[in-house]
């Protein structure tokens, strides 16, 4: 039993002491202030994430049980259903992501990344979050999805989304207060009449018309893809730039061989995982690694802790672009509910990181790095960089 609040400012600002405590106290712990079980070791995280017969997503992937009165958010039609229903819905969405769509997106990502890179190289001193990461992702992805939403509003709704997966604390209430004036407007932007003709969002509505998934869920599917291609992706790209700037030897490896840009991104999201915490709910009284867990109780699995578990990784606190992490880290989840938008995130990351690295001799940090404190998302707020052209 841990009498600690993982959603406090102190823990969110630096979660790694808590992660070490969680891993070393045992394979499973009980978080007393919020009444949920927690796992942080690589093996147990994999079990909780994949075994839907013992740990269901039907109660929601957040701390609130969406099946019960008092839940503070609505159900997702893709991430909060178990197999076999989940299997058919996921297959329908993957059909929309055709190879033709993916190729078109790659070309768009690379073109926009080149434009952002040229602009920031002219500036030299930039905020890596706003001038690079947000300028790239928020400048291209919503347009490809077929949605027209101002970037500053996307940041507000994104923080609300990831705060809602945690407790109904002061942080969530502040996020709700910031977002409340635009929530009706935001919901309207996800409707059919707001989708750009031929865009990806319009294709999702078409798939609903063709009976590929339940009527009335298209808007929620558009929102799911939207969030998958924005918040965690921006966080991961920011972490990659942060670590490449902090570790000149690693930057030089990538600059010498741009084909390993993808590995820099994968290592960045292992080293600092954007989606830190996801929940399941016990299906009856279950056993996990020799411990008995009560029925109908939330179990939070910490990808951020698992991705630095020394039982799995050698020297886990070190950023190493040569580390073999593809298909092994937990940042995209694992099993049936592995992030459906991961290929999009990878394309975005490869485009903008590659565009900067190809043109740059050196990245330097020129000021204080800050993080936005969000209940279940780890993401940078400021990243002051000096970019020296090659």
C-alpha cells in the first residue's frame, strides 16, 4: 500500500522517483489516496494491458468507472470495448487507413516539415515546443484529418482529455474551466457537416454509413484519431528534440545516418513515455503475480515506469538511439489495444525530426526546460533551443 498521490504537482513534475518506488515495492501496489491498484514493472504492465478476461476496458481507460453514476466523461467506441467487439471495430478503422491514404499523408508530412525546418533555421533561437513541434503537427495533421480547429484550442482540449483520465481533482476542474467556453463548438467541429470533402474524417463517416461500425459513433472515432495524432505525438517528438539537444553524441549519430531518425523517436518515447498511465478494471476477484485483487476495482498500468524497468532494460535512464526498442517499449500500448494511430505518429516524427537534423550542425538548449502538468500525460511546455545550420 502506497500512501502517495501520483497526481500531485511534485510527482507529475518528476515522476521517476515514484516509478522506482512503484516497481521496487512489489509487482502490484495499492494507491491509497485514490483507491486503485497500480503496476509499474514491464511484465505486469503487459499482463494488465492484454488480458481482457481479467482486466477489462469496459469500465474505461481512466480512473472513473464510465459504467457507474458520477463518471466525468463519455465512453470511447474503440478504446473502451473488449474483444471480440473491439476486433471488428478496429478492423473497420484500419480499412479506412488504406495504403493510398498513408502514402499521401507521408508526402504532406514531409513537405510541411521542410517548410517548418526552413523557417526555424532562419530564426536560430526558438522554442522547440511551439515553433517546431506544435507548428508542424498542428499545422498539418488537422488539415489531413479534414478538421479546421485553431491550434490554441487543440492544446486546451488535449489537456482536458488527458486530465479526465485521472481523478476529478483541482487540475481537472481548472482544465474544464478553461475548456468549457469552447466545448460545444469543439463537438460541432467533429460532426459530418464540418468534415472536409474527401478527408479522412469524411471517410470515417462514410464507413459508418456502410455499416462498418455502430451508428452514431463516427464523431467519437474522428476524435480518437485526432487525439492519437496530436497530443502524444507532439509530446514524443518534443522528447526526441530534447534528448538530441542534451546528448550531442546521440545527435551526431543521427546526423551521420538519417535512416535512424525513427529509432531516435522510438527511444525518446521509451525514455519519456507520453501516455504515462492507462487503467483497466478487474473482472471479479483476480490474482496477479501472486497477489489477490478485489473485484470491480481499477488497475492502473504505468507505461512510463515499465519503459524504465531495469528488469527489462540495461541502463534504462540513458537515452540511446542504438537501443533495440522497436516493438518492445510500452509507449504505444501492447496487445489488442495497441495505439491504432502509431503509424501516423511515426510518420510525423520521422518527417519533422529528419527535416531538422538534415539541415543542422548542432542543437543546444539555451534555457530552462518546463513540463505541462497533466494528470496522465507527460509533455513539454517549453524547450528553448539554438539551431546551428549545417
